[in-house]
C-alpha cells in the first residue's frame, strides 16, 4: 500500500504546483512513510534540491532512470576531498580554483575538469565535467557512487560551437552498464546490453509495469498535459485508485487567459479518462460547481469531487514592531497572466493622490516581461516608490506590510494571498474566480475590483482607475484598515494546516 505522486521537473524557482506538493509532502510525512515522488524526466541535482527545499525528502524521490539499475538512491555520499585526491592521481592537475560550488582543475594553465559540489551538502560531489581543448567531452554524475555518465560531441549552431549530448550510460553499483540512453535526430532511444531497444514512452511504460500497482495503491496526479507517463499510467496502473488534483482553472472563458483554449489543455486527459479517476480535488467550492457542470456538458463520467485547499498555513503571524505605513506588496511569478503592469499603473495613479504610498514586488525577476515592467516604472519616474525585491522566502515578510494587491486574471486558490491573510494583510484584487472570491471580503478585509474578461482590453484604463481608487480608499481610515487586518486573521484560521490535514487524511489514509 503506497502513494505514488508523479511529479514533474520545474524551473529555477518552484511554481504554485511545486509549492503545493511541498505543503502536502510535509503533512503526509506525519502519517505515512509510503509516499514516493516519481521523476519521469531525469532530475539534475538542482531539481532534486528544489524539491527538497519545497519539503519533499530525497529518500522519497524516485528517478525512473536509476530504477533500472540497482542504485535507486538520490542521496549523496561521494566526498569532494576523496574525489580531488583521485583526480590528482589520474589527471595530474597542477592548480585549482573555486567559485561557489564549482572547483576547476588546471594543467598547464588549461581547465581539464570541473568538480561540482552540492549546494545543500557542500562536502559532497554530485558531478565531474571533463574537458579537452576547452570543450566539454564527458560528465560523470554521482549519488552513492557513479550513477550515470554523459558523453558530448562538439556541434555547430547559429551562435557558434556547443557541447551536444549524444549518449548517456547508466551503471549498476558494480560498474557494469545497465542501459544507454541515445539522443539522435531529436529523439531518445533506450538500449540494453541484451539487445533490447525501446522509445521513451515504452521505457516509462515498462517502469509503470514494474511498479505493479495494486488495489491498495494510490496514484496522485498534479499535472498531466503533454507528458509521456499519463497514458501508460491509465493503461497499466488501472488497479490503483487515481486522484487528480486541479491546480489551475479547468476551463477559460474568452479573455480569462492569454492562451485561451476553453478547456484547459493541462486537464484534457483527466476529462478523457474521467471514468478511471476515483476522485478529483479542487481548492474551492466555486470550482467544484463549475467542474461538475463541464464534466456533464462534455458527457464525461463523474468522479467524486472534493474540496481541499492546495495549501495551508501553520499559524497566524503578527508584526514585531508594526507594519510599514501605506505599504503595498504583490507576490507572484513575473508572468503576463498576472497583469502586474495593471498593479504598477494603478499605484502610479494612486501615488498622485497620496504620495506616502509605496509598492514592493516579490518574485523571480529575470525575464522579458520583467524588463517591460521595469521600463514602465522608469518611464513614469516611479523608482522611488515602486521596487522589485526578487525571489524570497515570504513566511516572515508579509506581516511587515499593510496591503496585498493582485491583478491576476485567475487564481485557482492563490497560495500567496492565503499566506498574506495568515499575516493579517488587507487585500485588493480583481473580482475573478476562484481564490479571490474566497479570501477577499469586500468592506471587511479589502476590496474586489469589478472585472469583465470580455471587455477588459477596451476598458483597461477604467479598470486601472478603479484599482487606484481602491488603493487610495483603503489607506484613508487607519481604524478601518486595522479592522481589515483583524478580519483577515479570522479568515486565515479556516486554512490552518490542522484543518487541511484532516481532509487529506480522510481522502488518502
């Protein structure tokens, strides 16, 4: 009896799905040791550490590539100093230099290898890269021993020569090759010493067969779109019970999303295979109602639909020395769908009427959209009161500000908004489904700004003016603002982990 969670690799900063998985992982650890998180793509050490930081234990992670060897562990035990001693003898390097977690090895002034120490366990080595004439030719990757080796050739592109991965060999603990992964013509092929060959889909299917999922097993799906594990899971894991968790809207009306396809492509397979899904999990009652309607409309089988918020808060957080007066924050990915430019434009307008107002933006800030936002701020000479703060652990930061503001077009729950109410923040957001309508109670802890997706572009200026009015209004009365803070605290109690945990226990355990 085990719980399998088919996770997917993320970018350099975990998104809402990954954070939700982390929340759930920390909760499940209290009640069972039988949860496994499956990487169907080969995880780099960065990927492993990102999930560790999110709350998933390395002992819970399974790489299907290492599953076909006898070395399943993703833990590290190869010591940096031991490897440096080995390389001293084998490579005869004469000098070293270190920058962060990378140690470069030199011979006659040229780099011949780089040893990469782990970010979270700096005494352990996870990779060694080898160079010939300044060009990468091979990379060894370690866990408890050598796990796999990458082989490269020099190829040409429009931007010049680059190291092209052509083959990857995976090893048993005795040093014998378990199988090779070959890359050619934008395809992957898996070759075994006995002559067997299979595609990536067949490789994943074989892994799922070997899991031998039974009636006591649970498969938890957080993502499904365009991933090779979905159809093999339904084909070979049909004795297990499937639980599908919706982390975003399942259906978009025109204007709600810039990539509108009406039925959200992320959940196509869940609609297609709804007859095999025991339970669908959504974060709000509003989405439950609309999901039921869409399943009926499309003639799908109707599984059980339960409401369990995708995240929770451990406790209420109060400011140590008081909140920064007239302060607003927004916390999100720097993504056009978050409409952060509307927030910036509305704060600029509000500042014209109250020059005490300030806005600080938290989130990863290294993309073209961010540059557009920064240019917008500079163009309006707003640098003194609108600032980017970058990615940060927000746990103890929300409580220092007065108002959280969002212009996102859809928040299935909105983990940052939930965390904000747990710190007693007043809220301003668009009157959009689903999370904003759960967390923001007009005139009690903030304001919902009317929004019509069908006419948003034509009425953008009007919308921004309304947001600016709400920002100015919320700071007019300090006693009222304090009442907003207290109401948010009371709302936050509904999302304590103790409440969420009971719902997951009832469903899973």
